[in-house]
């Protein structure tokens, strides 16, 4: 993984020192909250309902064991003994004291981490697939490109105060594991007919108040022109994006109101001014970065399917292998998803002891790397087939062995009104009631793949628009109410879920979800998952069952 050079180290240390001075002035009353707010946001510090929340950057979701242990230490020392992993592949601490924030930034800097550009109207954390570099279907490893984009975008003087926050994701597989078309800019690495590397670039996607699917800008960008093309898109957005209304300030609104063709013309005109100039990617610099991502020393004699004897006599272990492991590019290995969705827990939360345990397991059963997923889980990317039984037993002992990846209880859930000052309703209790209702592994496996996503407000941090089933919490005359949406997808077949009808209270929502699942089971054909059945039969059978004729 990438290692900081002297410039990186100095920049992070200096930013931490600057923020320490700003915090001291705020505590001393020399800065008002209005004066302090933009300064703390530049360092990932939010003021939530009950305390400060610190969002720590995990670039493209990649952690070392050493970094994970530091995150555990921070949770144990400065928070309530846990951290919350997010859909942007970051980690949040929800109970931070202002006086401790500078010390935490110093702790992070000591392991090459920070909270820079995790908030504010700037280019946020660059995200990528959790299986980057190991997936068998991958065109190439996208992580060096993510790192190149991260270096280009960090402290970029033109893009520090954009009209609104800006999110970029990079994918390199035919299977879209990052939601390319639901980002401000989404990038897919491909190969043309001649086998040459090319980049497809989408712009104008996003969820929130006005969800939209991104538009393909170009599908033929060459490697040495990638940064200049991204810069052209950002310049056009920075020039024309609205600043008078934050609800209409995202690039998706600009692309929609300008029109896809006209926006592309504006970008191309800007690109012609800078193409081939200093902003274009230096291939030598890319090579330097790529050298940090060379493959580890895999066991070339690792036995394929060495776990099958255990699977044959242990149905629970067999289910875990089926749902929580992915084919690896190296025979005899698997990428393993660690579920942070225990049926009685909170999606995305991990205790300090669990984080320490994952760090240990990453070294005992891999090469000391951990990934954070977009679905609020963790991944050990390089586990030998022969080690799967021992890893499963160790995870199960830590409460991390739930075999539900991709199933109904593997929900994406935002913090909601339990923590967030923007939320209209609680998300966590609804998710826990649904998990309890479906707490039966045989039943979950019979239902099959269902992506259920819950947001506590229209800002859509729980990605409800992209769920096969989405739940949106709203305020209905002072009462928490939940709308149900069906038909969304963040994958290569991107679609936006649509509201089924009137909302429900918590218990009514759980009942409605069960009714929807019953309709799906009655209507599905062989091999269909929930989304395929919904697309074939439409919303009416579900609506009739939930609301009556």
C-alpha cells in the first residue's frame, strides 16, 4: 500500500498543528462557533446532536494492520469504545470531545492517516472497490489511479471551495462494485479492442434530495489525459455550479439543467485549453505510485478448495463461505468479507477489541491489509482456502462471523436521528427490528440476494434510492414515518428506487417489508433475485399486498 513521502508527512503534521491552535482559540473564546465552523469542517469535525463527530479518511478503503490498531486505540481512548465504518469507506467517531480533537489528529498522523477533506465543499475521499487488486474479474488494479487522483485533489487550490461537496469513485471490473453512475464523477477502467487501457468517465450522478444517474462524458480517455479531463469537469462545475441554493448546488443539477450534450461541450472546450499541460498525469509519477501496490508473496502452491472437507460437515461454515467469500485472482485464495451486521447490533459499528482482532487476523491469515466496503463491512483480501476454517472460527468468537453478505440483514444504515442533527427519523431501531424479524439463516438463504438500505432523511446517507428495497425516514407532523421504495440498484444496471406509497411507523414498516418479501417469494421464477422479480412484475403486486386493493 502507498507510503507517505516527506511532503505527505509534513503536510499532515502542519495541518494538525494549525488545527490545534484553532481549537485552543475556540475553547478560549477567541473564535465564535460561526468563525470556527469552517475550520473544523476542513478537518472532518462535525457538531452532531450529542457531541462532536470526527470523520477519518480511509483512502479507497485501504488500511494496514498498524492503522487499524490505531483506530482501535482512538476508539478506546477518546470515544465510547467503538467506531462506525461508513459507505464512503471512512470511519466516524461519534462522541469526540473538542479538546481531544488535536491529539487524535496527531495520533492519526503517526500512522499516515488524517481527516483532511472528509467534509466541506471539496473533493472528498476517493473511493474504489473493496476487492481492488484481488478480484478475478478485474481489468487492472485501480488503487494506483485512486492514489494519483487523491494526490492531485488534496489541497487543490481551485477546488477547496466548490459549490458543494464532490465525490469520485473508480472501478476496474465489469461488475460495478462502487456505484459509478451514482457519483459526482464515476470512472471505470476498461480495455479497448486493441487491449489498450482506457477510462470511461461519468458525471452528474448522485442521490440525496434529487437523485440522478450520471451521464457518460467520454469512454476513450487515455491514461496520460485522465487528470486533465477530471480537472476540466471540475472547472466547469466550479464556474457554473449554483452557490445561491445548497439544495441545487451539486453537479448533478448543473448537468441536468445545462443538458448532457451542452455540458459535455463545455467540458471539452475547457479540456482543450489544458490537455497536454502540466496537470496531465506524469506516467513516471504513476509508475512510482504503482510500485507501492505490487502483489504480495502469494503461496503459489496453495491448495484450491482446501476448505471443502469442513464445509461438507458444517452447514453454518458452508453458508459463510458461500456468502462471505469471493473468488481471488490467485488460485487457492479467497477475499473474505467480515460482516459488521450482527443481528442484534448496529450496521457498520466495530468495537475497539474487534478492530484489534481484525488487525491480528489480517496478519495471521493474510499480508496485514484490511479493506472497508461501501456496505459498511470489512474485507481481508488475501486468505488461503486452507485457512478459511480457522479464520471463520476466530471471527465467530469475536461476533464477526455472520454469514449474511448480500442478504436481507446485510443492511446499509445511516446513523439517523440517534446521532445526526440533519436526520428526521431514527434508522437504527428500524434496522434492528427487521434483523430480528428475519433472524433465521435458512429463511435468509431461501430469500436470497436483497439489498436493503435505510436513510434517516432525504440526504440519503443510507443510499435508500439505490436499494432493491429502500426505507426513507421522514417527519410527518412531528412523528417519525417511513416511506418504502422499491427497484433501486447501484451496480452496472443502475436504477433509482421509487416510492411504493404512503409511509408507516416502525412496526408497520417491518410488517410491510415482510409482506413485500412474501410477494417476491410467491412471484419469483427460477434463479431470480428480488430486483429481477420486481423489474419483471412491476410495483403493483407489491402495492396491492401492502396497501390492499
